[in-house]
């Protein structure tokens, strides 16, 4: 079990290009994150948990789908760690598995309203589905 | 001045006004927008993972098409601009991505990030110039108190976007001044509207919009402008107590230039 996590942590680091060891644990990323209240694990915790190889816990968390891709954590991190890239890499580990899409094309019609822009549909499919 | 122009999917459908008023205004300002042939949807979200290659290709195709025409690539939608600009940066500076994307595309000449991606607002600032824009205004929007809603995608990450100061931008306020109105600076103008989550978690999106509207109202804004169709939708659909009218910046531009 531990080894799977270690392999996955390496994969997340490779995919994201993030070096979690650069983090100085200041918490600024989480302090500025607009999705903080909705998240079980916050951006600084993603960094720490990837460093410790706790990938399965992250993969099981709804936090993956609460990130707004606003890049506030990326912009405001004094160490240029780019936590949002870890959130995305772990989410990809989940949705790249067979049958693990968070959003399916058949779910879309029920979510539509008159005014919803194409951009919203395209981006939802890109973020939540493979 | 001629630009290659990338409209993107939403500007052909739900955000037609953003596109239409941009074209009319550009014409009035002597700028020619040549829509790229056969452009494909950029995907609306920049794929951050290094090994996401296929999802970056539609952006690379558009960038390479502009290179072929030896033109800068003009964008209007904040999301398209974000995706094209960041993929272009990858093609310039990330060898892993550049090699793989070129292996897929097999262009006559490899694409290596040569194209300049220019947002319409940057074109107004850097090509036309806000002083010249001011002179071209026939119908100054006097007395209107307008808040610029920047959102995330134009500004961050500033190292790549290089659009303006990410924490204290001025470009849209300068634009507002040039068209004769009064800009209202409010703290949440560069915060995220929560648009990406509007379909999945409406309550979370409402919370974001509430904060932004409260901040704008408190500082005296009477209307907001944006360059992003998703911000436009979300600020309108998910405003709860305070609700200011939100318009595309190009609509106000066309109004001021007398071409609306
Ligand atoms: S802001 Fe950067 S350095 Fe600070 S905790 Fe977050 S990732 Fe670590
Ligand atoms: S990109 Fe995601 S994790 Fe980072 S601050 Fe924005 S919502 Fe939070």
C-alpha cells in the first residue's frame, strides 16, 4: 500500500512539475484560497500530503472538485510552489482511471439553463472528465 | 494594423455582443481583425499537467496559424486569452511539451512560441493608445461610475500573463477613463467569481459573487464591466442580494465610439 502511494506521489510530482519541498509552510496559499471553506484539504495541505506520499487520501477527497482554478495560490506563494498544479495532478490521477469521471456528458443537460455559456460546459468537461 | 483574431466558441454563441462590439469598435479605430480560418475551441481551461499534450494542441494550431500569417494573435475572451498565452509560453520555454506537441502536429516548420498573443485591451493600450482612444470618443460616458471586474484569468499567473500588475491592475480603469466614465476601484475586482464551480456547487458560486458585488457596491460602483463570458454569466445568475448590471467592456467601447 505504502509503495503504491510512493509511486503515485512521484507521478504527481512529475505531472505537476511541482517540488513540494520548496514549501516553507507559511499557509499563504490557503489563506488566499477562495474555496477554503468548501475544501477538506486546503492548498498547503496538498503540498504537505504530496510530500509525505499521502496520495490516496487526497484522491478520495471532494476537495479535488472544489478548486476554482483561480491561481491565487500560485500568484501569492512566496516560494513559487504552485499548489494548484498539485490539485490538478491528483484530480487527473482519479479521472484518468476507467469509469472515474466526476462529470459525464449525460449529466450535462440537467445542469443547463438558458444563459449558460459554452465556456462553462467545455471547462467542466475538461476539468472533470477524461 | 492587422491582427489574426481568435474568437473562441462562446463568442459565436452566448457572447455574441462581446465579439460584435469589438469588431465594430476596431473598425472605427482603424484596426483590422482577421478571423483565423478553421480555429478550434481552446478547451477553456489551461491544462496544467506537463503530460497533457493533446489538450493543448488546438491552442498550438491557432498560434501556428497566426505565425504563418506573420501577425500577432488577438484574443477577447479572458479564458481563450489565458489558454493561448500559457500554451504559447510552454511552446517557447518547455522543451518536453514543445517536442511532443510538434511530434503530433507535424507542421512544415516546428512551432516554438513565436507568436505574440495580445488581448484586445492590450491592443487598445499598446497599439491604439488610451490617449488616441480618448480622442476617438464621440459619446463620452460622463457621470457613469463603473467598476472593472478583472477576475483571475487575465492577470494570473502574472509571470506568464504579463497583462498588468496582478494585485493592483490599472488597465481597465485607464480604459474606463478613456471612454469618459469614472472608474471605481474596489478590493475584490481581481478575485475569483467562482464561475467554474457554478454548475457543480451553486452555493459556493453564490458566496463568491456576493463578496464581489458587496465590495463593488460598497465602493460606489453602479455597473461592472468584464471581458469574460463566464464571469458575465456567473455574476448575473448567482448574485443574491446586491446585483449590479454587468456588461462587456466592448459594448461600452462601441457606445463611446458611436458605433453601437
Ligand atoms: S504559500 Fe507556498 S510556501 Fe506558503 S504554505 Fe503555500 S505552498 Fe507553502
Ligand atoms: S487555484 Fe484552487 S487551490 Fe489555488 S487558491 Fe484558487 S481555488 Fe484555491
